[in-house]
């Protein structure tokens, strides 16, 4: 499946959900509407992939397990003193906390945006983006369709 970089606009990759393998596409495919089935990026040196497959939203962090993101999955993001802590808890997994990462909060710089009225802090922080998507039932069910 085709996924798009969260960190760099216009960069696409082929993602294999079964193996977790990501291969950058060069040149990138021509835009076809949204066309992609997910995003990939990095959080503290780990590759993070948020994607839709098998009828639902799914997450893979580094070499960790594939995690279905359902209405029962709890995703938390908090920032304290410039450090973000991102936690994903799956009550059906053992242990139930499948991801816990801490990383410096991304700097939001208005000069980096074309139109500052059209940006949000989740545009600069993949952990926050995933948290908000999973926490909103409408977004969780409609993203990457």
C-alpha cells in the first residue's frame, strides 16, 4: 500500500503491513486525490506508521506489533516542560501498554507555514496527530478511506 510521509511533504513509500517494511518511492507517484492509505514518520528515532487495513485503523511503531486502533484503544499525549509523552494502551494486549515514548516537543514556527490560519499543532507532531485521530470516532472511522 502507498503511505505518505508525515514529516516531509510529497514523499511517498510502499508499505507492507505484514512485514512492516517501508520502501521509499522514487519518483513519487502522481497525486490521485488522497490516494494513500496512511502516513509514516519518526518519533524519537523510531519509524511510526498509521494506516488503514483490514477494515480499520492500525499502528506500527518500530519493530513493535501491529496494533488495531479501535474505540477501546486509549491513546494519550501530554506535554510538560517541552517534553511530550505519548502512550498507546490496548486492553486486549499483554502488557496493555504497547507504546510509551517521550520526545522533545516540536517547535511550531509560523514562518514555516504558508498560511498560519490553516495550521494546527498536530501538523507538527505525529504523536499528537494520532492521538486526536484515534480520540475522535468520526476521524478514526474516516481517515484514509
